[in-house]
C-alpha cells in the first residue's frame, strides 16, 4: 500500500466518523440525560414538604411533588394562545427558546390526599439539536426550510434572542480521597475528599497531627479523631476497626489511636464526645440527637443520609484511613491532582442540574412562605394558587443571561462567538478551570501527559488565563456517569462477590 492510499483511507475513516456524530455530541447527551434522569432526581430529593405553620384543626399537612417532565419549546402569544416556536423565530423576536416544565403536586391532610393536580412550575431553555428541540433529527433540507444552517452544530441555547453557550468546567473528582504532601500547616500529609450527595457537596479533610492521632474535619465538625467518628457510627469494637482497616498488616500508628480511646465502649459515648468537642451545649439527649443528625446528613452524604447508612460510612472511613496511613508511610504513591483520572468535566447537563437544584429550593421556600402567610390569616389556601411559576423561570433566565452561576462562579454562560465557523466550534468545546487566574498555580497550568487525546495541547490563551482555559480535542468524547446498579451487575457477572 503506497502513501496516497494510506492518506485516502485515513481521510475516509475521519469522514465516516463525522457522518453519524457531531463535535458537541457529549454536550447534547449530557443535556438529554439532565431532562430524562437528573431533573427527576432533584425533585425526588425534595419530594415531601411540611409547613411549620398549619391550621389548628389539622394534625399533619404535607405537600408532595411527584413526576416532573419537560415538553418541547412553545410560545404564548398576547391573546393567550400557545404554539410551537422554532429557533429562528426566537432569534428574530428576541425571545427565549424554552419549553414548559410540568409537575404533579398533591396535598395530604392527616395522611389523606386532599387535592392532586398538574401545574407548570416554569420554563426551561432547550439546547438546540437535543432531543427536546424541534430541530432534532431533521434533514438538511428541512433545516434550511426552518431557516437554519444545515452545518450548524447546535449545543447552545437562545436566551432573549441571544445565542448562549455553557462553558464546561473541570473540577476535582467528587467522592474520591486524594492524598498529598503539605508544605505549610500542622500536618505533613493531608487527604481531601468532596462528598457529593443529592443536595450537598461537603469537603472532608483527613490529617495526622503531632500527637500521632488521625483527625477528620467536615462542615462545622473540626478536627475530630477519626476513631471516635467510626465508633459513633456504630463500629465500636477495636478488633473490628483493626480488621476493617487491615487484616494482614499491623500499623503502629493505628494502635496508638485505638489505645487513646479504649475507654469509649458505646456509640452513644462517642457521639456525646464529638458533640462536646463541636460545641453543642444542650442537655445530653438533645446533644446526642443533634450530633447524630449532623453525622447522618453531612458526613459522606454520597453514601446516604439515613440511619441505615451509618455502618457503610464507618467501613468507608476505615478504607480511607488505611489509604492515608499507607500514603503517609510511603508504601503507596501520593495522588496527582493534575492527573485527568482525578478530574471530572461538568457539561451543560451537570451545570443546569446545579442551577435547577438550587432554584427549586427557592421555589419551595416561596411556596411555604405564601402558604404560611395565608394560614396565619385564618384561611386554608389551595396549593395550585400559591405556586409562582415565573420565579423559577426568571432565576434560570437570569443566570443564563448574565453567566453568574450557583456557588458564585462567573462567565459560565457566554455569548457564542460567530466570527467564523472554527471560532464557533472552538467556543462550543471550551473547558475552564475553577482556579483563580491571579494566582500562579504553575502545576495546574502545565500540560499533563494525561491531556493527550482529551484536551488540545495547543489552544490556550496567552496571559493570566494560560493553562486554565483549555479546549477539548476534536475527536474527544466525555462519557456520562454509569449508574451504580449497572456497574455492580457487570462486576458480578465477572465474578465479584459481595458480603
């Protein structure tokens, strides 16, 4: 085979690859997954709402959110009529290309359903070329008929007539303990883990201080001995803790920690110890109850937030402690934060999921405020009347229009650059780091070997943003999260045995 044949065959392969795929397929799949799966998870996390002020003749009152769904983009005209809208009309009329969000709501008095209805709780901007867009799977001829460029990639939104793209954000992987050496501070080594549950992202810090004890910090719980937290979760026997950390190897540093708290025999004593160290000063019963609530809700929330999740949390803390001891003893290598296996890229679906989760809580608080205000006047309102659908819509539109996102991040939503096709394609593939552009962060800015094939090694700006603003490689694809159930099923098929 000569050189020309090889070049022809490679160009043919690339051509065939792009016949069925697009540069922005990952972003479109992420948006589809957000509407199909994630938005329902957000509602399920806020499923039951209980007002604190209820009518005096009612013992129990609950508002329940059930199924949520999104239709296709439509417009409501001045006369109240509704019809579907295409992107070209949204651009020309300076309106948003968005679809209504509907939800099933029910009210329950003393365990008996009082009312049940379906209502619109807002409008959601729809990504062009996603499966909820009117342009989905249209032929080039049909796209031209609807005023669209058949070569347009999609993957962006139209807000008030302006084309907006959501910039992907790279961040450290959640729910993964990363251990590194510290140049400053009281602990030579530290382990950091961001536990991301349904509604929380809680940073956890593992340290070993000069007294030889291992400490854990999370939320308002600062530097509590890990052994005490493990005992508070229900794993109280020293022998069990030792076995779960390591059956085949004995660590002297662990023996020091176990000996320090050998007098603590019950989980209640351990919880009370942590509560006192945390500064909770009420009576013992209330103190223990409050501390248990904090441990359930804020300690490793990705493993669950109920009482039955305490033992799995204790097992995982043992596993993390083993890794920390091995790393600090030099028996295993430290984690490289810049390795791309330790990072995750948040695409449009993940960013919108964060936005909707925060603003749904705002809508729920507004609903509760309106309900309780009317109850104080001696009336019993219908839930249908007090849901303000414009509140959620306005807050989503505001973030999409200004680029100011939850968590104080700025520049997430940007006006798409249309100077030429290549610049548009580059803008749709952009990835930014959350690190500050004013700080040095030399290692984070450097090219890492794991960027090969994933990120473009050439395209990054000069100046303060160098290495922090990057672009996906043209042929790279970002995979979605694999459901745990599916992963376990495949592992069991390969021979995994669970206890």
